[in-house]
């Protein structure tokens, strides 16, 4: 019979992957042969008609199935389930099928009066019959198989499914063939027959808040919900009974089994799902207990080593030649014993403390060596940085390439002139002094002329580099950062045009040995400029034709150098016209639209020219200088000859350090070189506040209180060696003396008074009490454009 149950899994419903116990749900792939509600193909419909006719024709089989189902439900409540078998279908055991067959035979012997039921009773019995309902979860496509009474309404079905899926019942929507089903309708009204099957679709009206997900994985089910069992009713008469597989809520116990030696088939023992027979209660109350007696055990023992006595007896002689006389020693008292133990303990403690002291000395020695090595490394690094600065400064003196390099050269020249003039004034008098000053003036003029010639040579050499940078900027693609931090580049039609013109200009400027390559480049250039008809393009075409004619006549390349430079110059002019190359419009100094010049033109007081705001030096006060950049440089070379590279170095170092501490730092990027010079010279006197170092290339600005952002009123001027030690302080008021802290706060007050006059910096000022504004010294400002110092005195309040 167990083999019969095992083979029943491959019956009518064996094609489905997963099933549930009656009223439960699981996940299943949609079967391919499911058709309309109420049945699939013609064969399945015929089988269902046969089953329905059998059930409706005789109430004996119907009542038998109902009693078997009721009995199976009672067994779940009475008898605990055991461990699972090889297949979960093992829950329907041999005893169930036998009892079902006996019930069927008993019902067949009933009188014919049982068939004379009224029509309402027959409909009620039919409504209590169950059918297999396959519910497809939309949109995942999972299938749940439920054994449900066909007389119940769709609303009851939704409540049951909602409890299984753990979602509210009002969000479920059931449809058949894409048509919504009313909640009052029953499965019987939808055309579902007893012991038949139907297919429905169920979706959620709120899939985001209440998605439909089956709770039981599909791999946990491998048996159908309904099987057909063939039972012998009479002699030679067989009857098919529909049996629903009930899956237990807990695993049934494994009772053992055996395996067939030839076929390898495994057979498991099973128990019937009937309540166990309880033992009758005895009238006599019986008690039992264990006796507390001693367990006696006999065991022999044997000495492991043989021993004998040293004595002489009759028939035995023992020699005494090797005997030794043992004399008793001194008696040790308890006090002596404890004193000896105490001395041993003290000795051990002394040795242990010595070992610990050696370990501590070794640790301190290693720390000292590590500290000395770190100091040596820092000193070597500072020495290398100083040598690198001197080497870089010497290289800038010997081979200046930028405007800052020439400012450094003029500053060195001015320093040399002042030293020579001081030496002449201190050592010579009268006519000799005048002659020496005239000679000094001639030497200075000669050096200025040499510097000017070198500057012209550098500008001529840097012309090609400047043009190449200009063309690269015009041909650069548009770039921006995406949300994930990736750099995105985009090329427009204008950028592609600018890139083609840049490549063509590079081909024109590059000398070639092959005549064919030169002719090909000239032809490409000619076709490019002929797209626009104007005087410039006609001149370029004429020069191209002239060079081609001279090349065909065999003129040497050295004689064509001037002509080629003219073609390159005109083509560069062609590239800079926005009508031919729209991308250069954003790089031209003079805009093509005159309306852009409105409110952007300013008068230079020195050269009396109207220039754009980009030609003037801005400051933190948002006020442009009265002199343009060219006049400022010329005035500096002619008069003061100051070198601002050291201040630029300090400002660059300050911005880099603040970016590491705070990505949103703003005040260091609002300051200009002139503001840094004012702070350095006026507020902090161009020297470190700790060791008094005056090397400007070795001074840096750090935070006074590292917990606050850097600002002119929260800064400190230190050398590179002192920076790391200061930044490790938690509370500066406890680390430094009170007089030193007061002097620093006084300098901060002076800086706050100066930068309060700047509107951009005033909004970052923290509130300062009025008492802190007293006891202030004279504050001087520096006019950076002219190099003249103007007095801006403020009366000091009384202490």
C-alpha cells in the first residue's frame, strides 16, 4: 500500500512542481496545461465529469471522502506529527487508505433511502465538496495551490489567502481570464465542479506597501494536493476515490524501514493517524522507588614492586660490607624554615625586578633612538628643503622664464645696488664718491638692459608655447562630474571644428623634410580657408599658391622660411576669428559683443587707457587698483623692485593646509598677496613669535586655536619646525604663559580692526566684546600698487 501511495504522486496532478496542504499556500511555476477555470483540455473535463457524476450519483462516496477529510483534520489536533520521510507525501499512510476503503464499502451497503435526498440538501452536500484552486500571483508568476470548498465565496478565499500571505484582505484582487470576480460569488457559481480544478489570477492593489510573495519555497513540495486512489468496492468492482494530501505542520518521526536488495527501493515504517488506545485507569494506586543499598565488589590488589627485609635468619646470610651509617642532621625549626623561604622569595623578587628594570631601560633606549632618528630625519628634510629652495632660487636667477622670476632678478639687483651705494657712502667722500656713484649707475643701467634683452628672448621663445596653450584651451571638451564622481567629457560641433584647426596649425608649424607632405598640408589648408570668402582667406590662398609655385621651381626650404611664417601668422589670425572658430570667443580678451563692455571698462591712472576689469589686480575689499597689471609691474621694476614670491609661497602653503583640515574653508581663498604681506609685515613683524626666525621662505601661518577655522584673528606665524608641536596642543591657554597669550590676542585684535573695513571679510568676523578693543597700538597699511607706505594711525586708548 505504501508503494501505491508513492506511485500516486505521478498521477493526475503529478505534473505540478509544488503543492500545499488543504488551506495552505506555496510557490509553484505555472503549469503549461492549465486552461480556463474549471478544467483544462477535453480529457481532463471528461474525467471531471466522471468524478462529478460519481459524487452526485451516490452519496456514499461523497460522505466517505468527507469523513476521511474530517478524520484527517482530527488527527492533526490529537496525534503529534513525527519527522519527515523521504517524501512529504508519506503523511497519507496505509491505514488511511484502508479505512477509506472500509468506509466506502460500508456506505455502499446502506439502504436506498439514502439516495432520496431533497434538492437543497444535495446542493448543500455538493457545496461542501472541495476543488483544487490554482492562484497565480501577479506579476511574479508564482502559483499557489489551495484545496477549497466550492460552496464558499470569493471573499472567504481572499481571507484565507491573505492570512497565508500575511497581507490585508482588502488589497487583494482576484480575476479569472482577466475579468474581476465579485466577492459574493462562490466557486460553484463560477463553474467549478466538485473535485475539479480552476485557475485564477491574484494581484495587489498596493504592490509597493503590500507585495505578494509566497512564504513557502517551491522546493519544499514535491507531491500534489489531490490524488486518485482505486478502491475495490465489490468483487470485481473497483471505485476511484479522490483523496486530498494533508501536509502536517510538523515533521513526523522516522520509524525506520528497510531497503530492497535487488531494486534498491526504500520502504519506511508508518503509523496510522488514529488516536492511540489509552490504558484503563487502575483502581489501585501504585508507587515505585529504587532501594538505597550498597553495591559490594570483590577485587584483588598486588604490590607492583617486590620488597624484602635485611636480616639474617636461619639458612640466610646477609652481608653488611656495603652498609652505611646514617647520622641525623641538625633539626630545622619552623621559624628557620620560614626564614629560609622568605630569603628565597626576596631573592626571586630582586631578580625579577632587575629583569623588569632592564626591560624598561631597553624600552627607553629604543624610544630615545627612535626620537633621535626622527629628529635627524626632520633636520635632514628641512636641510634638503632649504637646499631645494636655494637651488630653485638660483635657477630662477640664472634662467628666468616667468614674470615672477624677473621680479626676483630685479629684487636681487636692487639689493645689490643698495649694498654698493651704502658701501660707497660709508667709505668714499667728495669727487671719488660721485665718480663711484656714476660708475654704479652705469653698471645698473647695463644690467637692466641685459635683463630686458633676456626678457625679450624669453617672450620670443615662449610664443609657440603660448599659442599652443591657447589652441588647446579652445579645443578642450566640456567636462563635469557625475553624481558618482566619474568625470564626463562631451564634444560639440564647435569643439570638433576647433580641434581640426588646431591639428592643421600644428602640421603647418612643424617642419617637414618631404615635399609631398608639405604640399598635402598646403592643399588641406587651402580647402579649409576657402569655405569662407573674405580678404584674409584670399591672402592665405595667394600665399599658399606662391609657396607651391616656388616649391615646384626647386627653391630651397631655407629661402621659404619667411613665407611660411606669414602663412602661419595669417592662419592663426583666421583661427582667432569667432565667425570661423566659435570656440575662441570665450578666450578672446576683447569680446565680440559690445554690450559686454558695459560697466566693465575702467581707466588706468598711469597709462590713461580704458581696460577691462581682468587687467586690474583685485583685492579682498572688492576694490580694483587704480593701475593696470602692466603699469603695476613696470612701476615695481622702476621703483621698489619688490619680490612677492615669498608671500605667494606662504599663501599657497596656507590654502593647502586648510584644505586638508576643512574642505569648506573660505577665508584663505579670499585673501590676496597684499593682505598676506600686511599680516606678515605689520601684524607679525616678519618673524616667528617663538624663535624669532625671519626667513620668509621658512615661515607659515597656522591656527592659533585648532578647533576653529583659520582667519587673520585666529592665526599664528611660526617656522616649519614649530608647526607640528603647536598643532598638537589641545588648550593653548594652558600651554603658553599668560603674557604670551595676551600678546597674541592683541595682534588678533589689530587684524580684526583692519579686516573689519573689508565688506567681504566683515561677515566672517565673530562678535568681539568692546573691552577687548582697547589698549591697541598704531595700525599701518601698505599701498601695494605704488609701493608707498601711508600712515593710518589710530589713537591708542589708555590702559
